[in-house]
C-alpha cells in the first residue's frame, strides 16, 4: 500500500494504518501537532484507517482546515457543557464560522450573557478531562432511535432529511453524543484557548416561520496569545466601524425607508466620484471602453444566462406589459447583448468592455450590514472578449491592474483559485480548460495561491483576491472569472482567420468589487483618516476672529482655484473649539488664519498626524496639497 504525501514523498505500508500512525512515522513532532487529515482530498479524523493507495495530507493548526476542526470540536464541547448545566435544552446545529463557531440551542428558559461564564467554566472542566473523541456510525433507523432516546428533536429532523443510504455518523466524548459529519480532534484536551463571545436569536434553519433558537457564539485559537491579539483587533475594529464613522463624517446614511439601500451624502459622493474617476483613468489607459446597460431586462435574457435557474431567489422581479422581468443582479448578460450588436473579427479581439453598473440583489434583512452587505450597489465590472490564445495575457493584465490598485491603497493581498461547484453548467472539458488556463497564468506570474475547491461561479472557475487591511482583517474584493459558458448560451461569435465563425472566450472581472463596500473597507482601513487625495475635504480654514474672515475667504477662493477641496469654519467660536471640532472630522489639513497670517499673506498649517508645522506662503501650501493629491500620497 503506497501513501503519497502532500509534498510528493511516498510511504509504503504492508497493512492498513491510521492517519495518526502515518503522521507518527513521519515524525513525533508532526504527530503531536496533527489535528486531522485529508485522504484523497476529504477531511477525516486522525483515527481514520487507510487500507489502500491514496494521497494523504496531515492537518495541523497552521492549516485553515485544521483550525476549523479545532473550532468544530470546541463547538461540541460547548454543547456538552450546555447539556450538563441545562439538561432540558435541545441541540440544533453547531458549525464553524470565520474565527470561531456557534451552536443553536432551544432553551426552556432563555439564557443571558451572564450565563456564558458559567458555561465556560464547565467547558474548561471538559477540556481538562481530556476526553477521547470517538466516531461511530448507525443506520437511519438506529440513528433516529438514539436521538429520540435523548429527546433531540432537531437532530431527528436532520437525520430524516438526509438522503437514503447516506452514512450517518456520531461523535462521543464522555457521556455526550452528537450527530456530526466530523472530523474532530482526537480528544478535548487539545483545545488550549477559547472564549464564548455573545448570544443572539436565530430561527431554526434560517426560516422566520420556524422557532427562534438561542445562538451562542464563541472563538478558539491555537494559543492564548493569538486569541488576545484577536480581541485586541476586535476592539480596534469597533473604533473603526464604518457605519459609525460614515455617520460622523457625513458620508452616507442608512434609513428605514430604504433598508439595504444606502443614501450617499455630499461628502460621500465626493469620495465615491474620486474612486470612479480613478477607475476610469486606469481603465482608459489599459484600453477599456465603457458601456452602460439597462437595470431591468426581461426573463428570457436571465433564462439564457442561467441566472433565472441559479440565482432567482436573490433577484427582484416585476412585470412590464405582462412580461416577466428582473432587476439586474449582474451586469454580464447586458454586456453579452452589447457584444452581439456588432459583427466581430479576430482582429477586433480582445475587446475590454467596462461598466460601472448599478445592481440589485435581495438580501435577507438579518444579513444586511452597513455598506458591507447591501441590496443595491455599483459593481465595477468589466467583460473581456478574447481569443483562446489571448487568455494568459489578458489575465495577467487584470492581475496587474488589481495589484496596482490594492498597492496604492496600502493593502496586501493573497490569491485563491476557486474551482467547479456542484451546481455548475457546461462540459467537463470546458471547465478543465478554463481552470488550467487560470492556474497557468498564476504560475507564469509566480503568484502564490491556494486552491478553493468547489467555490467557483456556476459558469466558470475564478481567481479571488483577498486583501488584508491595516488591522489584519481580510476582505474578498477583486475577482477574475473565466467563462466558456455565456458566449455559448448567447451564441456570441467572431470571424476567425479561417473565415469561419468561432466562440470568443469571456473574462468577468472586478477590482473594487462593489464600490460601496470598498468605501466601507477604506473607512475602516484608514479609521476615517483618508489620505489627501481621497479626503472629501482636504483643508479646513479656521479664522481666529471676525477680523480674519475676509482673508480666510480669499484663501478659500485661491485654494479652490488651485483644485483643492476646502471649507471655512465661519462660526463665531473660539479657535481652540474650532480646532477640536476639525480634528473630529479627521481632516488632513487645518489652516489657522489670524492677524499675523493676514498681514504676511501666509497660512499657519496644522497636519492631522503631526500637529502644528508652522507658517508658509499660501502658494507653497497649495502646491504641497496639489502634489500630494496628484501623487496620491499617503502620509
């Protein structure tokens, strides 16, 4: 029996062997660090026995999937602790989420935040007991009988919904047993750092017609120091909350009259238009043309694109003249129609077609979150129509743009290659060709990437760019999707060198993703302290007294003439008060205007980060701001 390890090394065994035993044969250190394994790509427990040739990867807490196993076991420890303290409660589900886990539970008497410390204490006892976590399977009838015996009605419902013939597995730790697919840690004692964070309400199976359960959230990390750093980051994130800063800085509003539909205020529109102008500059430079397609299109279009079958629950629909129509959730079908309006030759390709399209998607009210999750947003789309031989160069060109943009804003990023999902359309051959083309482009550029199995779009594989902000959080923004399907479904054509009709290949791509969401990310990334070129107001003029008001107006007029975004505080307030108020607005520059400045024709300059930097001629200051604006300087 030959086992091929992740790095390509092979190990031979004469008899069946557990994943843990293989890890131990590689090294004692690896065996101690191991939490689970992957056999032929499927995650399994370390106790899983291998009885034939396979590919094996040992997972540790350095692996994302290993950390998920760790947190999943923490969720089971939570459930065991809750059952010990509240034996009449009923367990629902307890999955992992980013940075943690939760468990939905039906309590006879509602618990409060104060109960979490009691539950944590019980969890610590379970962890200290170092209980083995053991997997076993039952038939459907036996599984229902077991969960009925434990009065776990939600588990019985889940079992009944499983497909016929599906293996039904359970995990036992001490006197606690839970229905679960797994995998899990070998024992509870491997959990070193955890904390319960909050409680919330959650409908069973996410359906508001079902009973409201109590959701207990928690987090778990490999080390206590990592958990402390996480909570420090959360505290910093609270200070940077874009919904709070957006309101304080007068950028946008979220109103009950339009839940999920943000209102952009004058200063927010300045910021949004700066981003749009920058987008247009770099895309014009890169040979893109810009189009605009309608917001509402008829049902037959969405059936042709596949969205009506794959995405209808997220679409707003209406009837016009008795015909079914939908408000567009995506720009791509409209882009296909634009391409088809004109006959194309191979000499015309590639065609790079950009669209700042307003799209609408139906999000549940409980999922809405500031500008991060909205029902209406501007997608900075582009669709590239090309020859097969142009795929690699076009992907490289998009990557270059994305790298330029993210670097400008001060973001680092990592790349993921997402492959074919279960609900995809198209042939295996097309999917394999498209996936290999994306992989080859990444390899040629020498970019590090991870493969995200099964997370592609329904029409093609994609490259996702996950940027990291100033406090270490990641955001998925840019994406490159390679599509063989829509050109076929829309019968798009070009005339080749041979005089015959051929199908173009299509790239869907965004850089910002959603401009609204990107603004939310920028607010939190900069904590509202925008660099000069992005700041809606770059300079605030603060006259010391009424005697300085005329000169302050002259300064404002000259700065505006030089292209500087400037405001003057005309209120009859003390200068100290005006400075404090301007500091709350997080403006890059303040100009203090008094008798001295009026007599000398100068301005006294205060910088946001450095405070008072002295006086200078107005022309010099204007040139300074213009230079920082043009060079997009971040200070």
